[in-house]
């Protein structure tokens, strides 16, 4: 884990890979249930962003755009977790995730 951290939105086909990280936060979900729920939530603009170190996923951000009377348009973070191996590099990983999670045009 000495490479540069990068982050990008995940394709639906990558949800199973993301589950390996998300399970640390959502231990009550099995892989099939996680994939199913992420798919249902995607109909409401839920997206997963992955942080990668040398091509290996080390963190996941689950987010969705919302609009409220109090705050106007903003991103709501539902899930934010880093894998065990990346926790000592937490801050850069989270920064990359947040940067990649910005709404288009934000």
C-alpha cells in the first residue's frame, strides 16, 4: 500500500468488490443483500465512490444528492468506510473520496 490513492465512481458491476470494504460498516448485510439495496437506492441517485491504492479498493463512500429547505442542494453521505489496511492513511483516502463524490458542477 505505497501507491498513490485515487478515487472514482463505481460502476454497478463493481458493487461486489465494494462489499469487501462496506461489510466492515454494514456487517448485518450479506453480499447479495448489499448489492440489491445499492441497486434499489441507485434509482434515487445513490452512488458508490471507491478509493483505490495500486488498483485495489481500500475505501468506499456511499452518497446521494438531496435538496432540503434548510440546506438547499447538497450531498448526503450514507456510508463512509476504509478497509483495515488503509486506516493508517485515512485522511488522504477520505479526501480523495470526498473530492470524487462531488456532484457534477459543484
